[in-house]
């Protein structure tokens, strides 16, 4: 019962942290730009000043057409600062044409099939007694969990990314902005 109350409180806090309910807010600001729910994932990401590295990586990996597709997709979108946390030279190496497959693996590890809203993530955490496991498009696994009032995504190497902005709705899914690049095995 106590865990249920804590998770219920966390759902409310997460929803408030993510902004007002989607019916009350048509757009969200990400990287200094409005994100329109009528545009697709790529169209919106291209306008965010905080996601220029991600957009360059999506283009280099040849995933633009895929992420403009029908979906729905849930994208855990690392910011430029998240990419900056990687060891020096990592991004440059991944962007080389000869590393396209590796880059595709890294990027598709940040994508889950379906539209996972903040409420869906919280319900899965509650159902899993504090942790929820999901399969990525890349084929790996991610885990959702709470740490205090924050929602985190844990990767297969034990790294954790905090969801900074949740429920950025798109015409073909949803984006959750994260502060760390997730890494698969």
C-alpha cells in the first residue's frame, strides 16, 4: 500500500514536471523551439538547438526516413550535452561512413516501438514494483525506474539517463528528452 501511494505521488510529480496535461498544451519548448504534435519526430528534432548532434547522427545513420515513418515510436532523445559526456572522439568516430552500422545500433537503442507516454512509463514501473523492462528497436533492453521524484532510464551497461522533458508528442510518437546517451552491450 505504501509503495502504491509513493508511486501515485511520483506519477503526479512526473506529470507536473513534464508540464501541463497534453490536452491543455498543444506544444512544448525543447531547445528553444516549439515542438508541434502535428509534426513528426525528425521535423521537430531538427528545430531543437539542443539536439543538433542527434539530428546529424540520424542523418549519418540513414534513419531519417524511418523516423519520419508512421510509427508510433518512443524516442529517448539525448541532448548535445549528453553526447558531450562521451569520451573525446566518440561522436566523430560514429559519424564516419564506415561506422554507419554501429551508429544505427546506438541510435535504434534509444527507440522503443509504440507510444510510451509518461503515464505509461509510470504504470509500467508500478506494475513492475519499481522497475519496468522494455525492448528497444535495436533489440536490446532498457529499464525504467524512479530515483526520488525523477524518472530514469537504465541501459544494458548500467548507465542511467534522467528524463529531463517528458511527453513531447509527435505525429508519429513521443519524445522524452534525456541527459545521457544510452549504451547497449
